[in-house]
């Protein structure tokens, strides 16, 4: 896992939430810290469950399968931990 979430943590704290998204490089290769935080916050405001937010984020980062090689996206994992 890439621990590149200092900015993400700061942004969440400003919303009176403590926590941070932790994700593998497949997520960080396709999204910035701010994009991930904005994605999570937008859905939290709409009362989307965290597991669904994680699923949606991974789906939004996936690349289509290459027609010749058959390979597509990198393996991706995200953990969204919020402490209220």
C-alpha cells in the first residue's frame, strides 16, 4: 500500500471527520489524493455506505481489458476508515 494520504487526512479532518483512505497503487496511479477525498465526501453526504463508496471508487479507476493481451486494470484495494 502506498501511504500517500497526508493531504487526504487533512481534508477529512476539516470536515470534522477523522480517518483516511488507504489504497493500493492502482488507485493512486489513476486518482490524486484530492480526487479520492472529493469522491468519498460527495458520496458520504449522499449517505452512501462506505463499502459501496469503496466499490464505486475501484470501479471508476478500472481500465478496460486490452483486446490483444487480455490484461486490464491493476489489482486494487481500498480501505476507508472513518472515526467519528
